[in-house]
C-alpha cells in the first residue's frame, strides 16, 4: 500500500511539474533572465520576476493566437480587461517582452518591490492572496504558489551577468 502511494505521488509529481529534472540553464531561460535584467530587475527581485514569468507563460510571448489565450498578453500574461485603461498599456507593448517587462517593473511592481497582483508577498517569499479572494486554498497553492516557487528555486543563476 505504501509503495503504491509513493508511485502515484511520484507520477503525479511529474505530471504536475512538481519535480524539476534539468538543473542546467537552457537558452530560453537565459533569454528570459536577460529580458528581465534589461527591464531593471536585479537581485532577489530578478529571481521573483523570473518565477512569475515562468509560472505565467514559461517565458513564451503569448498573444490572442495562442491556444492558451485567456485575455492576457505577453510573457507576464497581463490581463487586457484589467489594464487596457492605463496610459502605459498598448497591445504592441504587451507583446514586446522587454517593453512589457519595463512596464511591469516601473508601473505594476513598483520597481520590483510589489508582487501582490501575482499572489505573492512584496519580497516574493510568501503567498498573498488578497487579489485572489474568490479562489480556494487549493487554487492558491496549486495555481499560484507551487508553480511560482518551483521556478523561483530553479532560477538559472548561470544566466546572470
């Protein structure tokens, strides 16, 4: 019985991405880190930003043509309906990874010190679900915290210069 539970947990771990197999940095991961650095993120805030971007889009610049389109654009998956009224918002900027990251850095994260819109505490080391009040604790953990912390912990420090 214990062995069956272990095997099921192990299989689910790979299905849901709980285990990271490849610690080596890949080209796409370094590209994402460099994009975030160009926007101004440094130190732990770079690592937090990386965790969020990888959780949201795996570093892919998603648009309306993506099969996963949910009303959000770019590597940060900024919701069009929530932010298109802002003076800094434009579709072109949201689909340009460096520009979108600069906007997030300057206007949405207060230069990498405010992560609540992404469900995190300001230092990125805890869960803050004040923007996700209608979600269950299961959703908070499985859709916000766990995917984020997995990427945060797998930050490719070899890419930082």
